[in-house]
């Protein structure tokens, strides 16, 4: 992204309450006054009264300088899977409580774009994953993920087995509810809840975390981002699923092999503030919060 006011932007959001729509409409009018080309998904464009701005996803990220994502971290993850392969910078615009990925509030977007036009921003590159599902040796499914790829049992299935290899070297067979393959960005999401480590988002590693494994020795493992993780699903007549960023997924077949590795591109996240990784951990995960509160009360 070159310095200077963006000439074309994409806007991704879902139609929200009329109050949110009104605020976004005012922002869109502000962009229109500056002759900015605007692209968005058809449903949102219609909700804003701008049906002519609607376009398909592949067009939305074509020939734009910046992608604005209105919503929380979930909206950001979906947008990253769309924008990362074509190298479009993403700015997360929060509509509620500031999350891990969103950067500014909706009422501060104008100031944010002005700061970007003056070069007062940085690009934070985040590792992405790509996953292939092989059935009888042939690729049946392909996914990209910013947070994680999860292979797990279905809603009513019993525990299944995941035969796991790293760079074609046998690691372990986990009898478990599932297994999570997470990026450093995703280390603070599902992987953390399942007992995985918190990993600095600037690193390039894959975090392998079994879910409720039937073994006291099954622990989360961090492997190099240059390595490939291969999982063979042994589910017999039981239901198994693959889920990507908690948003996309499909049923798996007995004997399916899932191949996960780092993608050849990274998500380019626009950063405007001095919120470093450790500041976010302290504020969002409340690390040391009880101790700090006791000190403040005592003082």
C-alpha cells in the first residue's frame, strides 16, 4: 500500500442494526466526497442504498488499495482468507468491543484513513495456513485459514483416532475428540482453550493441539512453519469433520488424509497504534489483572 489517500477500498460487513447502517452510510458518503471507488458485497450494498457498489468476492479484492472489515474478529478472519492471497492490506474496524484483530472503532475510521494517507501506519504480516483433504490420494477439498484448522468428531460421535505425521515422519496416533492445527494468531483462540501455548503472532510455526486426548501424555506441540503436518483420520463408521477458522467445514471420510502447511502468502494487517502483542495479552486476557487490582485497592 503506497502512501496517500486510498483511491479504491473494499468494505466487508454484514447488514447490522439500522443504527450501524446509518453510521456506515455517513462514512460512505465521506468517501464518495473524496471520489474513492467503493466495492462491497451485494447484500451490504443494498442495505446502504448503494446497490451499484455490490460485487462478487473475487472482484471485491481486485484493484483496491485497502480492505475495510466492519465487525469483530470473526468477520476479520473471513476477510483475511479472501484478501491475503492477493496481498491486499486489511484494516479491522470494530463495531463493539475491541478484539485481538480489529484496530479502530467505526467513529475513528476517518482519522485512521487520514493517518494512512500520511504514512503513519505499519503492516503486520501474519502467517496463514493451507489445508488439503485427500481422498484415495486425490485432492477433494482445499482451505485457507488465519486462525486454525480443526479436525474433530461429529456432534454425536465417540472419540476417533488421528494418525499424525510431521514431514512424513510418524509423530503419534491421538485417540481424541479432535486435533487443532493453529497459527500463532490462532494460538489465543480454540488452541488456547484446549491447553495449547500462547505464541507471539510474529513467528512462523504450527501449533498441534489434541482435544481431550485419551492419554495423559498427549500434549500440544509447536513445529516449524517450514514443516508439513499430515493427519490420517481413522473414524470407521463414526462422523468426523474438518473446520476452518470456525467458519467453513465439511464432513470427512474414513481414511481421508489432511495435509496442513504454511501458505505461500501472509495476511497483511494494518496497524495504527502501539498495541504490541504483549500489551494485547495483558489487556484482553487480563494477565496479572487480579494482582494489579489488589495493588490499586491497597493504594
